[in-house]
C-alpha cells in the first residue's frame, strides 16, 4: 500500500479536519465532505439511479462519482460508509451471539452461503443490527483511504431519531422517504417499537406498508402522529394520500444531531450521510 503525502502544509492542515461520509444502495449514491472545524459541509451530492443496479454496477458508479468530485486522492481524518439495503435484522443485545449472525437473518432475508455478514452495536440502546454489507464497496474504500468505519443505514437512522430532541409523550411514526424506498421508524418516548424498510412503486404501495405497520402495533390512525421527511413535501401525492387516512400528519424537519448548523433544506445532504459522522 502506498503512503499518500502532500507538499502543501496548508492543505495538510485542512485535511486533518475533513471527514467523508458515503452512502451506498442499489438505487443511489450520496456523499458529503464535512469540515469539523467550521461545522459545515464542504461538498455533497445525492445521485439516484433510474433502475436498481447490481453491486458491481454500483462500484463503477461510485468510482466515477468520487473521481469527478476529486475525492480519490484526498486525505480525510475520518471516512464512514453507510450501507443502505433491506438485508438486516435488529436483535436485542441480551439475545445476541456473534457466532449466530446467519440465523438472525435467514428468517426474513435471503442470504447466500458466501455472503459476508456484519453487525452494528447501538451505542446507547440495547440492540444490535445484523446485516449484509456491500463487500466490494468496502474493499474499494479501504484501497483508497485505508482504515474506515462502515455501518448500516438503519443503525444511523434509529440512533439519530432516538437521540433527537423531541417532546412527544405519545408514539410517533417517522417515515424517511427516498426514491422508491421508505424507512419506517416508530418510537415511543425514546423506546424503539419498530424499524423496517420497504421498496414501493406507487403511492398506494406506500400507504399499504404504512397502514400495515400501524395495524400490527394496534395504533389508531385517528390519533397516531405521523412525521414524513426526506424527499417529500406537503401537496405531494404520497403526502395527500396519507392525509386521507391519518389526520395528525406533518413534515418533519430533522436536526443533524451534533451538526446543528447545517442547512437541512439542502436536498443534496442525505439525513443518514451526515448523521453517520
């Protein structure tokens, strides 16, 4: 492995405070470069694919994205990769055994014998997220930057929402909306009741998954609080159809955790990408 060096003292000092976060999914890529001194995003991009790609195709797109943004030869004090897929299972820490990873996944996820399995331990909650990362992406990032951290997007999403400053005394259903994918998190006073991720094609699909989840927890659609965020606005088709069934509906404007000064109105900054840092 070649050691990366620079002759510019100024550049070297700046790079000591830069962090890179990358999110990878079969449907898109996003990244942000964060300056930990000014607490600001230096650059970011959110790329959505017109169709679902293979891990091999994603790697090609990622290489192109990083090269076009001149990130392949830079040094970062921290690099984090977020894997966004539906190949995961949340396990209570009291029941977790690291030698049984495949058994946690096989009942609700199709896994192959040669799949590499990983897990994230929640920092302040008694849960473990077992999942299948994109190994080819991890290998490439290691070749570029050396040691780095990788997580599942569900880990970042759940931890961020559980740690968010909210005053709700009743259960709240958060739904993060991106292109053809919804991440559904239901929280009751800092306790996680449910987290799941669904692919959808129509607004009716979206509504079905939402109402099904609420029904499983026996929530009353007349009183439950629903907060939508991500690629969603009032007046959108998804918002309007949800409002026909759930009256207590609003657009959620999240903070960015330890990065409160970031402009969260910028569509190029993905919620989990910045909160992974």
